[in-house]
């Protein structure tokens, strides 16, 4: 029996698109900003900062394979300071 899985339709930024247009990309960026850069999250990280200096603990994040990132995945608008 052959078991196949379909590609994911969503990720942490929301709905995936095979060829996203500008507004879909902007919506995904906004979703990530709202999810990870909220005032509550940033305040939590700032409160944790002195403790991290006293007793450093590694974060549970996986390392990023920068070579695996395709140039087309980079949003130039984001790199230019969101102007």
C-alpha cells in the first residue's frame, strides 16, 4: 500500500501559496509580526534578559540552514526596512 502525503497548506505564517503575489506575502509577514513581535512577547523577552545574562540557557530553536534559503523566499521590502 502506498501512502502519500499532500504538501502542507499552512505554516507559521498562515496559508501557503505556490506563487504568492505581493499582498499575500505582506499578509504572511504581518501574521508573523503579530505572532512573534507583540508587545507581550517582547516584554517577556526583555524581562528574561537579565536572567539570561546571569544564567545563559540555549533556546530550543533549531539552527537555520542559511544555504537552503532560496533567494526567491526573501522579501526585499522586508530587507529595505519596511518602507
